[in-house]
C-alpha cells in the first residue's frame, strides 16, 4: 500500500466528489424547475439563496451569526426582491443602495468592518436582482438564464476536472493554493462548449461562433468570481463560507462564479439596450 493510500487522501477526494455529485443532483433540478416556472417562483428561489449568502457574508466579515449588518441587508433584500418580482427594478436597485448604507452604518456603530458590510449589497444583492431581471425583463429571458447556468456549471466542472486531472502550476499560491492554470483553462474550454451547446440546441441560430466566445468569456468571469471569493475567505481567515452544501461548503462557495458571470452578462445587455435606445 502506498503512502498516499495510507494517508487516506484518495478516499477523501472520492468522498468529496461523491458529495459534490449528490448536491448537484439535488440542486440542479430545483434551479431548472424554478427557471422554467419563472415569475414569483424564480424570484423566491433567488431571494432564498441570496438570504443564505447574506448570512454567510456577514458572518464571515463580523465573525458572528445574525449581526446587525445581516438584518440590514436581509430586510433591504426582501424589499428589493419584492420589487424585482413585480418588475420594478429601479426601486429594487434603490433598496440595494439603502441596504448598503444601512449595513455599513450598523457595522460602523458596532466598530466592525463597515466597508465590507456595505460591499455585501453590491456583491450579493445587486447580482441577485440582476438575475431576476435577466429572467423576466429581457427578450428570451429563460433561454438567456439557461445559457448562463450551463456556462457557469460547465466552467465549474471544467475547472474542477482540469485542476484534479492535470494539476500543474498554481494560479495564485497565496490567494488560492488549490487553483491551477490547467483548471482555469478547463473552465474556459467547458464554458465555450456550453456556449456551443446553447447555440445548437437552445437558440438554434447561426451565431455559433459568437456564443462560443460568450461561453468562454462568461466561463472566465465565473473563474474570476471563484478566485475573488477565495481571496475574501483568505482575508477573513475562513476555509468555507459555511457547511450548507455538502462537498461545496457554503452557498457563496457554490455561487461565487454565478455572481460574477451574472454581473457581466447583465451589464453587457443593459449597456447594449442603452445603445439601442440612442440609435433608435
């Protein structure tokens, strides 16, 4: 028996992979069902996930559960998601701003990290509202969000496989010792393949090359989101945001790539719509 086998690492890796697969088998059908239902159902699922992420974020920066910053962000988020579900996105984003101010003020009064508390509104609330906007307020919203899901899931899978099977040089040994350039390449490639699948089976258009580029770009955004969250955890001295999802850690650990990819897609589509209005 080899030293590696004696250490139990192969068994631990297999257990981790099994937990990831089991979690995905439960969570992916829920996400797809909510996506196809749309409307209040989709908004409710996004709101629930966002509340869990707010809890993880404020606990990570404050070092305790249910801080005043959590309640400020959660209450602002509840209002923002109610407005988003009703299609009132200006008011939804306004409440995100209110949440940032209230959370930052609460943290400042408690002599805690008020800048990070305020940042939680931009990091969690605003992208969550943007995801609802993508589903309900743009043309072909269901197809767009399905494409986003497939790309982020593909990038996550490609990153995991590339890192585990190929390994090699680390991207940033200080920020995230486990992430490799091979994993990043795998994430971008799988994102591009997800874009190809989207082009062939969802949109069924001749924009195949364009959607492959979109897939690779959003796959890269997803990887950057994963790296950013690793940096945050390093700053605050935590390994996982929580243990809500077996094999993944916390909800933030699972959706960090989705946060960046959603933000990127939403900003591009929003500014594209602005250009269209001016040209019209």
